[in-house]
């Protein structure tokens, strides 16, 4: 392969530009994704970036700096900048210089530090030093400071290689069911194997990143099947709890009375227990203790699964720091956190063990092909002055609730009469108006859980084909036949939200899926919409922008009251 045929350009700022049209693109992308984060992936050139976190993820998977530099040399069109090779070597070398191992004392771990210079640097950090006691072999660390020390040291720039044993937990005999229509797909097997690491030291904790609709729950069950121990599962809402229960009952040999629901409605502690983040982080008053943290000590858990780990609440980070001896699995479609706490996920849940591009699974037919459209519509004349004189937050609200959007929604519903449609939004007044106009059921945070599940069941069965939902439906809701999503309003530029809302329509089916986002033209909403779109374009989705006028909408659309 001549230099002009090489698909990669390595730049001194750590960015990697990969030519999608090069013959060696697929092989190069597979190599680069092992040690660099995908930033964006539009039509022609994909951009990756080498970061300390991406390199430490690679190092935790066994990659050496020499291997990474060799792969850059192999695929680069031009000589790799010397600064990149030097930085890769320096950053990767930091992983493993601090290790945690067991001691004969069950209350303490031993922290090994490579080199007196590093030891002196660590001791110079007061918050770190106060957790440690010098010993002839290194430093003694109290067992319950295991997570805290990892949080502190990654901020210093030295991630801890945790080789201390993990508890086995109570044994639980079960297996995956052998039923018609259910099989663990190849990539799901790969994700489970990447997590368990054939039970090597330093494995059994980490994060699996897979698209919405690709079966992250199955990966969780495959990992449970590997360890066969008592398992605590934390997820986003009661509907998600019930979906986990249904999946476990259908796809494993677990008896129903071995599966417990721990939510606002029920408080069951069983060998497999599924709880919501909301109940775990509930407390009577601010400043008081979290009474339901006791769930982490109710059984000898051998595995904790954090569903939608990118939403992990701060209080759960705290308790996760305290239970580092338990195997930990994070499941997510995107490790993007709007609060920038990706390092917390790395330190406390564990490094990324598996990642697969959305478009790769789409090409193989495992998730639906999706078409993304942004429809821009003017504000009505009577709202332009109020918008111009409003503060920033009020501007966003006026633009998001643009009443002209209602007519657009009606037209889209008329255009997709044969499809199962979700209308998704942020503001309840707006959603209630749209639901009334369309004569459609609506689910919001105020909808009781039994009513939510009744409506979801009607939608899944095809008895209703149109559903209006607030952000409560963003996460962990299984609506396999939904093929159209119409987003009328969203939060402030949240890439997480865009990914999850698209995910509502990505279950594989015999038809294409359509994702529409309606945005007020010449407003602040365009700026936030561009931020939300970023995640989709990063995953390779083309975003078609259209300009609509309400005067041009067909009379087939429902009339606005």
C-alpha cells in the first residue's frame, strides 16, 4: 500500500482523520477505535481523537504504547508527528504504575507505586496522602477507600490498575433459556467476553457501549449467566424495571419468585433484584441519609448492573465508590455525560470494555435504518417581539413551544398513517395540546405506572398507533414497532437525549425508521438543536434540513383548535 492509499491523517493535536472511501477504511477504523474516541462521522471523513481516557481504556484492554504507535504508522498517509508518539508512550505508561492488590488483612488493600518520584508526587497531594499508610511493600489502604483513591488518582493523571479480588457473591443456579426466536448474537457474545475477560485479574468491571435497540439487556443477561450469582440491577424507571423482569422471566430459567422489584411500589429483595435510581437516591430531606442505600448491603451481591450508566446519579457514584469489591457492569448507548463525569464512570464502574458503531449494526440489519430530518418553521408574527425581548431561558421556551409546530406534527402524522408514531417533547402544556388535537394518549411523569404500562402494551400490540410522550420515555422503554419519532422540543442541547430518542425507533423491523425534529427558525433553538444533532452526525447519520411554511401544509393535517 503506497502512502497515497493510506486512509489516515494523524495530526499533532491528537485528532485522527479517517477517509471513509479508502479501500482499507474498515480495517483501519477497527484498529483506531481501540485507542481513540470517535468524535464525528459524517459522509466522507471520520474524526477520532486520542485522549488520556481513550488511551487508558486501551491500556486496560491490554494494548501497549508500541502497538498503538505501530498502528498509527501503519495507517497514516504522512509521518506520525513525534509529539503524538511521545504523548502516547507517556500517557499509556501511566496506567499500571499504581496497582491495588489484596493483603492478608481483609480490611486493607496494598497500593503499589512504581518509582520514588511518583511516590513523592502522590504524597504531595493531601487528599490522597491522608488515605494511605506507608508499609515496607507500598501503601496500605482501607478497603472502603478503594473507590475514593481511584477517583482522586485519575484526576492526578495516574489511573489505578485494580487487581484486588472481587467477591463471588451468593451462588445462583440458572441459565439462559433455549427458546425459539431467542439467541445471543455474535456481537453480544463479544461484548460479554470482553467484560468477563475469561476471569483474568483486573476484569469483571467495566462498561459496554452499544446502540439503542441492539440488545444491551441480552448482554447483561449473558454476563449474569457467566457468573451465576446474586445480581442487583439499577435502571431508570419502573417501566424499565418491569421490562428487565419480563426479559429475565422469558429468556432465562430464573423462577419469577427469584426476581424482585425494588421501586416506589414494591420493596422486594430477591436473588436478582431490579431497582430504580429514583428510589435508591430518595431521602426524606436534603442533608439526611439515603435510607434505600441499604439495598446494596441486603444480600451478598456478586454483580451490580448499572443500566443507562451515563445517567448514574451523583449519590450512586458515592455508594459505588464504597462497594468496589463487587463486580460492576455499566450499560449505555453513549458514554457522553453532559456533566463531564466520564472519568468517574471509568474509575468507579470501570473502563470501556466494548464499543460498536451504530452504523455497523445498521448495515448488518441488527438495528433499523433511520432517516433524520430537521424541519425549521418560523415563529408566528405575534411571538417575534416577545421572543426578542425575553431573557435566554424564556427565549428557549417560546421557541420550543412555537404553536406552529402543532400543524407540522399533524402533517407528519398524516404522512405516516401506516406507521407507529411517537411524538416526544419537553414541555407538558405543549404535549397536552398536541395530544388533544391528535386525540392520542399521552404519557408524562404524572401518569401512574399501571396506566403507563397499559398504554405501552396497547402501543406494542398495535391497538394504538400514535402516542405522545414526555422525557419519561427517553430511556429503557421497549417499543419495538415504533418507526417514526417526532421531536417537538428537547432539553438544552443534550446529545444523550438525541441518542435516546432516536433509539426509540431503532429496533429491527421490516421498514425504515424516520426521526423528525421540529425547530423554530432564527431562534436560540437552532443553536441547541445543532448540539443535539452532533451525536447523530458523529454516528454517521445524515441530517436533512427542510424549511416548512404552515400555509403549504395539506388540508389532511388535523385542524388546530
